[in-house]
């Protein structure tokens, strides 16, 4: 009789990494920078309507008070705290970005780590290492799945973020390898988040849901819930069901733990509280304005060439609200021309409906530049 060794699945490999990863010191330092930035934008975001709505729900329905909703006096269950903190972190769209995963990694990763860390009373170093583990898993998924996964309509902050947050929670709660595998497989079934909700309160909720999903998956696995080891790369698993660019994780999976995405591509800390797709144009406009000293009255037209993906993200040429303005190249560009800066107040109602900005907005054109590749 010939014995055939079992095939190692993506979840098997991820579970080994979650349990055994030795995080380099340089990666831990990078994680610390991401944490500082994320706590800052979370504290600011606690005042936003989306964050306030989740805080109110947590107050009315939250479970045993064990974890803090940062920036507030609220204490609630781990899952509700993760939901509230993750939503607040993403509420201003000021949190960091990764152009490999096409996600905002830190909002769900930090929120999940805070909640799981409070449950486990983890030291700071453990929180940083868990963040790195979650980030690396998201990077592996992003390299294989994007851009098709993203352009299909999935919001990676929520979909890939759920898997990353589950890895964070599993590591901090000290799950054994078998339970980590079940945790990640449960998370694969929880993952969701639609780009159609960009420009609404539900967009920041996606980050909160990813963090909450990760906590719930880890707690369920710890309690004995099981799931398929093929939930990621099986015939009807996460990759196939959610429109992965490639059918398998390939080299990125094989080099997990030896190649560190946080040290190669890293995260992008935002300069402006708007969708990252607006930032290259904002950099250019503000640089030109500083160099040449022009004002709005000098500008006849603003022509912006973008890749083919950007128009599927920036879908509000005439925004009616501040949230829509964050996903409007036209408003962001016009505000940069008029004000010479883009900040939190750029998306307040007074500036969204400012006559000077509206006048320039009508002169802004965004078109697809065929020389820019989709990646």
C-alpha cells in the first residue's frame, strides 16, 4: 500500500505562520509607527457619525464589559469593542493604506489586536508582532487576488482585513495550530464588504466588521467550532468565490516568513483624509500651486489622467456630502486649487458646498489615461 502525504493547504501554511512566526525587529518598529498613526486617527474618528452609531449600538447591546472603546468612557465586549474601534479608525478615511493588499490594513488589525490583547492581557510587543502577522497574511492574499478581486467590487479592507484580523486575534489568544486553522477558515466565510457603499457610513463600518469578524472567528475556534481547511483555496473557497486574479497563492505563500511585506512595500501613511486614489493628483496640484503661486482665478481647467480602476472608486463628480467628497476627484482637486491644502475641514458641509470650490469643480475633468497600467 502506498501512503500519500496530505496536501498542504493555504490555511495550513497560514496557521503555521500565525503560531510560529518570528517577527524581525525592523518589522516590529514599522508596526509601531502604524500603531501610533492608527490610534491618532481613531481618536479623531470617534466623533464621526458612523463611529457614534456603532458606539450607541454597543452601549445598548454590548456584552460583558471587558474591552474599551478608545476615546470614550465605554467598556463593552471584545467583539463590540473591535467593531467600534475599527469603525472609528476608518471613519475619516485618514488611516494608512497598503498598495499590495489594496486595503487599509491597520484599522481592522489594530482594533482586533486591542480587543484580543485586553482579553489576553498581552504585552505591547505581542500586540506589535500580531499586527505584523496579520499584515503579512493580507499581503499574501493581496498579491494573488488583486487587482481583479478589488475591481470586481470587493472592499479589501473588509475582505482581506477579516482574514488578517482573525490571524491577529488567534495569535494573541494563544490558539493552538489546529484552532488557528479553524479560526482562519471561519473568517473566510465571514469576509465581505462592497465598494458600492463607498461614500457612506458603511464604508468605515467595513473596517469595524473586519475587526469584529476576526475576534468572533477566534473565539468560536477556541470554543471548538470547526471549519474546512480548504476554505481559502478549495474549489469553492475564498479565492474562487471572491474573484481572485490568480487561482492559487503561489510564491507569496511559499516565502511567507522569509519575505516580509511590511519591510518591502510597507504601509502608506496618508497626508490627506480622502481616498488614496485622490492623493497623486493632490500632490501634483499642491506642488504646482506652491511652485507657481497661482490662484483659482488663474485656472481655466484641471485635466487629470488616471488608471482604469480609479473611476470605479471615485464615483462622485458632484458630491453632496463630505463622505462623498472623500471619493470625489473633482471636489478634492478643486479644494486644493482654491484653498492650497486639503484637510479635515475640506469635507465639512461648508466647504463641500462652497461657491468658490464649486466654481473650480466644474472645470475639473478626470479621464482614463491608457498609458497607465491597471496594476
